[in-house]
């Protein structure tokens, strides 16, 4: 019914974050993301949609420039 206040004690899942200043826009992360949570913005940098990302880490392992990290989502 009222879902305004979530009541669980689980840690939030981390989210992927791209260092945009170092991204080379190769698109490798886009291809491996199972949730289609990453887009290449204006052909210059990857951007993660944190509402879709589940923190699986596939993009982190795939990035040839090592510019994706998993970070705890801000509450
Ligand atoms: S951590 Fe997983 S779900 Fe999140 S953007 Fe990377 S590949 Fe997609
Ligand atoms: S794999 Fe890495 S370098 Fe390539 S687009 Fe994604 S974040 Fe950028």
C-alpha cells in the first residue's frame, strides 16, 4: 500500500560509476551490461543509469581502460 518508507535492513547494492574524464567511449561496457543500464552519451563517454544498474560488476571487468568502479549508492 504505502511504499514511501522502505523497511529493510539490507545493505544497498553498489552501482557502477564511470570516470567520464578517462572513458574512451569504446562501448564494451554497453555490450556486456545485462540490464542495458549503460549508454554512450554524445559519442564521448559512457553513462550509467543507476535506476537500472544492479551492481553485477560485468562492466567493471570488461572496461579496457579500467574507468568503471562499483560504489555504494548515496542514500
Ligand atoms: S554493474 Fe552490471 S548492471 Fe550495473 S551497469 Fe555494470 S554491467 Fe550493468
Ligand atoms: S568500457 Fe570503459 S572506456 Fe569503454 S565506454 Fe565503457 S566506461 Fe568507457
